[in-house]
C-alpha cells in the first residue's frame, strides 16, 4: 500500500515538474503569459486585439474595393488610351509628321513660276480646305515657304525645277473650284507668268511625311 502511495506521489511530482518545464518553455516563447495579466491588462489586451482586427478588416475591405475599381476601370483606361493614340496619330498626320492619303487634286505646273506664285498657290489650297499638301516629294508644313534659290525654286531646302506637281488631299470639287474660278489665282498667274497650270481631280493622292525637324527650339509647353 505504501509502495503504491509512493508511486502515486512520485508520478504527481513528475507531472508537476513536467508542467513547470512546459510553462518555462512557453514563458520563453511568449514573454507575457495571459494568466499572469491582471483584469485591467486583459481588458486592454482585448481592446487592442479588437482594434487591430477592425483595422485588418478595414484594410481588407479597402483592398477589395481597389481591386474592384481596377477591374472596372481597366477596359475604360484601355479605351481612353486607344482614343489618345488615335488623336496623336491624327495630329501627327496633319502636322506633317506622318504620311497621309485620300482623294484630292493634282496641280501640274510647267513653266517659270517664281516663289511668290508658288506660295500663292499653296495659300489658296490651304484656304480652300486642303488637309495636306506636297510639292513633288516635299511635304508642305506650317514652316514651309518657297524661296528663290541661285538656280531654281527652293522649298524646305529642296530644289524645284520648271516642271513640278503639287498634290493636295481634300475635297476635289472644292479645291479645283478655288483654283480654277474666274479671276482666281491660276487666272491671275497665267496673265503675268509664262507657265501652264493644269488641275486634275484624283481619288488616290498620297502625301509623304516631312523630312524636316518640326520640334520647336524656343517655345516651351505651358504646364
């Protein structure tokens, strides 16, 4: 009987030592044991955990909302980007930075036109609504102007001979009517200059891009 009591006592002591060891290990892993906290400390800990949980829930909700907005705005952003690219292509084309094609007219010149006469023809085409103009392979831009060189006409640094072709994209009827009207620019030029100017409508006009650098050297963008 005593032997059995001793065994039970020894087991109880061993169990107690084991529990103490486990408690010691846990105390090393967790510096503060919940059981050692006072009621006030426990209340503060619960409040802190509750606040942290609310923050996590709020952060999760915000993340889900942002994800939803990204999913919704993705196609819209892509559409806006495509619109912006199309606008850029149009601006580049009509500024002279890209080649264009379409219906319009051919103005074939044979004779001794001077620089003033060529500029008059270009301005008349612009006023009549020409969307793009070229003299032979030279794209006419806002900076282009015909000048009298030592041997021939010069447009954007390129010599233009006695025979050249002006091409203009726009309404064929409107452009031709502006040039050929009675008392118009062609009628006036043919009275004073030895040249023949023939206007022909065409459904397929191709205007090349300019070879000039159109970037401004002085003007700055206004933010």
